[in-house]
C-alpha cells in the first residue's frame, strides 16, 4: 500500500481515524512527558551520587592511623563506592581556594584549627542512612554531615515517578490497543466484500492484513511526531522560566551517556533526537500491535 492509498483509506473512515489518532497522540504525549521527567530526575540522582554524600569530621585527638582504620572498615562493608581522606593540610588548601578573594580570612586560619575528614560515597543511596548512623557511633567523631532529607526525598520521588509512569502508561497502552482494535474492526467490516474478493483471487492472509498493519504504524508515527512537536513547542515556550528556575544545576547526562553528548539538561540535540526516535518507534509499535490483534481476530 502506497501513501496515496493509505490516505484514501483513512478518508473513508474519518471519525474512526481521528479517534485512533487522538488516543495515540494522548498516550505518546504523556509517554514523552514521563520519559523526560524520569530522565531528568535520574540525572539529578546520578549527580547527587557523585558528590560527597556523607562527610565525617574528626576531633584533633584522633590519630591518622585510626582514621585510616575506620576508612578500611567502611570499605570492607561493601556499601561504599569510594572514600576520600581530607587531611588538615588538604582542608586548608580547599579553604584557601574558596576564599582566595578575601585575604583577611586567609590570615585568620591555619591547618591546625581545621579538622581532618572522610568524604564517603555510597554505592547505593539506600546505604546512606546506615553509613551515617555507623559513623555517629564511632569515638573521636566531631560531626557527621548528611543531607538525609534531600537524598531520601530525591530517591523517593524518582522511584514514585518511575512506578507511577509505568502504571499510567500501561493503562493508556491497553486503552490505545483496544481503541485501535475497535476502529480497525469497523474498517474491516466496511471492506468485507473487498477482502472476500481478494481471498477468492488467492491473496494470502498476510497480504490482506498488510494494509491495516501499515495504517496502524502510520498512525503511530504521525501521532508520535505531533506529540513530539507540541511537547517541544511547550518546552521552548517555558525554556526561559526553566533556565531561571533550574539555575545552578549542571549538565545532566542521560543514564551515563554524557560521553556521547546525550544530555538531559539542558537537552542536547542528541537527546532530542533520541526522544523523537523513541516516541515514533513506540507509537509505530502500538499501532502495529493494535491492528495485528484486530486483523488476527476478524480476518480469517
């Protein structure tokens, strides 16, 4: 079936075609929204995981050997990704770098008054609370800095978003397939005589089904393209507000693909292209599956 015949077939059933388009458009628009949101929050979570998640400061009486022993004990637990030791001298260099434009502050601080510390990176965000509680119970600890609420809320929000998006999209996917099956069944009924004639002339079942399968994929691609265009038009309109609201957030790679320049925020051209390819493939897949089930049932 060429494009001309495909458009003619759609025109013969305009209301059913419009229904198929709208339900696919709605499903794919929300799919694109959840895809971008989950990618963004996963990028935020990955960024948080690259920062010192738990920092423990030691009292001046604690020997360096005892700090190394505690570091080794934490490493042996299997719950840490890496641990960095910051000596008093290192802390002074960091302090100097942060206050290099204020000579008065530099004169007032020496290495002796700064604490040594360990910067702990957890292998999983869920281990952060356990690591912090363990460190608080150790002797010679001056302070344990752990932004528990921020990390836990971020992990909880990311998990909730992933689960809710799966449930909502699964529900929409089922509705989309049912609507496509219903509208395709109506079109098959309209072409009953034509299908019977083709069968009598020796056309195979796959040959008869092919135009309906191509039509379903066509609807998926067109709906995905429309959803993509409208989504990014809205994004461009809100871009100025988003940049000011998200000021200070660094480049967020898409699932560790930053080396390929696939950046979620600010979205790179490669991420936008990936979004488009994913949404039209998803749309074509839904259209194919819906029409495949319908033709399997009604074309004998």
